[in-house]
C-alpha cells in the first residue's frame, strides 16, 4: 500500500497528469501534493496570499497594513486597513486624498 501511495504521489506531483476536474482545469492536483506547486499556484492565482506569508515573517509587523485589493488576508497577524465598507473611516480618508503627498501622509499616519 505504501508503494502504491508513493507511485500515486509521484504521478500527481512530478508528472502533473491529473487535474481536479474537467471544469476546474486551472486547479491542478499538484498544488495539493507539493509545497512548491502550491506556492506557484498561489503566486499565479492569489498573490495576496503569498504577501500575507511575507508580511507575517516581517519582524516589525506591529503596524497596520493597507490592502488595496480584495481583502483575502486570512491569517494576517496585524490589523488591515482597506478602503471598503469594512473600514469606512479609512475609505473616506482615501477618497479625500487628492495628491500623492496627501495619500502618502495618510498611509504614514494610519500605518
């Protein structure tokens, strides 16, 4: 049984012969079987997830992080600022900023 599992893992991870389903060909099973394949998949499809992993490794992460994409940041170990209804105060401040200097000052004071 162990040998069969090893052969299966090799087929899935190294050869990439299988995909999750006919309608989900963009989700290869290799992303389940290999850490490198999972990192590559996330980097291609959801790069924000790799950004979260990077930020969590940052030693002085005690600051807020501004997110200007979909807020898919589960696991982030600090507060998130996003200009959406999740954080109306930050959204209003972003909308009021008219120049790069105002926007830069906003990010310095909030984060």
